[in-house]
C-alpha cells in the first residue's frame, strides 16, 4: 500500500472519516504526479515527440482531473457526456482526443464544435457519420485478432475503403494493446504493423502522422526499463489505470464474518459492486492476495493468526465479490474496516449505485498531507421532493 496513504490512515480520526459507516475512497494527488513523471521517463526515449493523455473513463473525479490536466498533454474521452464534462470545465479541445467503439452523431457534432484534436474511427458507418458531422481530424483504429475485445477497430480492407472515398488525410493510426498486456516487443510489433499500413498508401496520411496507442500498462509499471529502441514517428499514449490505480484506496466496514462451508470464511462489507464494478484482482495474478489491510479503531489490526477470506459486498447478487482470497487477521469482526490498495481507478463510476439503494461512498483527496473531502453529492437514490410525497 502507498506508504503515505497508510501513514495518513493510521493517524486519522476515524470517527470523522467513517461517519455513518459509509465506505470511502482516498486519492493521493502527489502519487498521481509521481506516476506521470515515471511514465514520461520510461516512454520519452521512444521519440522526440511523445505525448501522454489521461483516459478520462479511468476516473473522472474532478480533483483528479484538475490535477492531471496540468501534468499530462491532454485527455482521451469516450462519450458525449465526457466531452460535455470537459467543455463545462473549460478545457480546450486541442488537448482532447476521442476514442470509444460507439460514437453517436451528437458526440461527433460536439467533437467538431469543440475542436477536438483527433477522432479515432472504429467502423465504416462511424466514418460516414463523422464526415457528415464535419469531422476532418481523423485517425483509424486497427483491428487486432489477438485481443479480448474483437469489436475494436477496423480491418485492412475497411481502412482502405475509407481513405479511397475521402480526399482528406488521416492524422495517424490507433491501436489498443489490451489490458495489462504491455511489453516493449508487443509495442514494436504493433508500430511495425502500423508503419506497413501507412507505407501502403502514404498519400492518405499527413506527413507528421502519429501512432496513437492504448498501451495496456499494468497497475505496477515500475519494473519497466526505459524504452529500448526508437520509433520512426511521433506517438501518443492514452493511459488510464496505470496513472491513478496505485494512488487510491478503498475502505469498507465489515458487517459480518461467517463460515460458508467447504472450509471457506466470508466477510460481508458495507460496499462492493455498487462502488467498484472493476475488480481488484489482477488479470496477471487472479488468485493472489491483494495487500488488503484490516483496521480497528483507526489502527492496523494486529495479525495474530492469518486467515483467508472471501470478501463480498452488500448487494443481493451472487457475483458481488470484491476479492476471492484476502489474507488478514483471523480476529476480524463486525465494525472493523478493510482497506483495499490500488483502488484509484474507476471507483464509483464503474459500479452499480442504483441497485437496492445501498450506501454510497464518500471521496477524499490527500494533498499536502491533508485529507480534503470531495464527495459528489448529486446522486439521487430512492428520493423524492417534498411535493411528490403521498
């Protein structure tokens, strides 16, 4: 767990922080800045023009976005709502790129109106709609057969069909490398593939056409050495989880600890799928323990005997599981708190907060050693105005 976050948690007045037993997120803005610096150091050797974009879907929490916008080259968005969010913040369109496999006509018109720097095209139909909306700053996402998401991108034939019916020039090619599948070898092969596409019809691309890459970096990228080679073209990286995941934690109160048969013990917490639709379990180590810690009265619970628990949320759904194997103190009981590290990505935006109407989480940022509550209060669950009451 992030040492600064852990130190801060241990010194908190948990009576204030854990008000009403609600789960909460804490995001460390200094760690976010360190992540951006580390990524730039690792990637910058690829070319003299390497840009870093934050994928807004990874966590649109306003304080994070404001902090990141001053650190990165731009934001990558995937919906009309995200575009309007950027507009409401006064963010300039030339520092926004637009991805996503399903762009509506409204979102394409909004992209033109805002002057978005590039729209990554995912289908022939989308290409036609983009031209109709007036989009001229386009790239094409390449389809890759080895991805878990075969819906992404277009094949070579469709790409050639696009450029043959358009007198404009593409700003480059886009490729998504998959979740947690980054390697320098994979990046090189992908860029070689892009270069071959560009060389086949060079008149279809701008002279300074770029590679646009969703790199699929894991949460922990610190083991990566700086780039071992250089590329022939400028490159943009759209990074999400790797930029924010290790900068946040999630804490939820224990409601019950019980035996479920087959030698398993299960913990039910006041949280779960309604807060975290994206699991903590890493794709690369699905059965590993997650570094979860138990707290009691604001202090780490002494590990006098360790037991493995299945940690489940409070929804009436069988798949509401936060982690299948968490090792913490066997003394765990109702009223204790479980703290999950590497929870800075997605958060409540990927959850299912409207089902049943369970407690919503609070959100805090850690800045200059101080916790600041930044909870968004606009959710309305099972509520009505006074005039609507029977």
